[in-house]
């Protein structure tokens, strides 16, 4: 999340798009079962997943092509997450598929990840 923009400044760079999809997959695991410690954080994991998938969806059009198999996988995964978040009454969509507070949730996720990395050192 931190190094990719430095190494690959274009948001549609294939490495950034693929890394974003991996991040979304990891966040989906946390969204469904955050565990005790992560459940205590002030992060809306559903919004964070949606934010990452939205970025990936925008980037994959230029990195892999809108009709690519990867783009299709991204759209299917985003539809699944949309369904899950709708069931949980999380989605309050604005124009362009944005949820209120997406940027803030991503910043919180970044802080949580940085804290975890510090603990590992």
C-alpha cells in the first residue's frame, strides 16, 4: 500500500492493480472474521474492502483491459461484496459507487497495518 505508489506511480500499473486485488482479498477475510484484536479497531472493514475493490476496478480497465478475464473476476467479486454489504446495511452509495467515508477507512486500515508491522519488528 505504501511502496507501490513509489515504485509504480501510475494507479493503473499492473503490479498495483494485482496487489490491490490481493489486499481486497485479505481485507475480505478480515471483514467476515476480524478476530478479537481487529474487531476492537475503529475500522469499518466492509467500507475498506469496497474502497480497495473500487480502485482495482478502475485500474484494471487500463492495466488488463475491460474485457479481460481478470476484469471479469474483479467485477464478480465486487458484486459479491456489494451483496454482502447490502445485506449488512453498510452501503450508502454516492455517485460512482463511492461510499461515504471510504478514504477515511483506508487511512485507518493503513494505520492498523503499520502498527502490526511495528509489532513484528
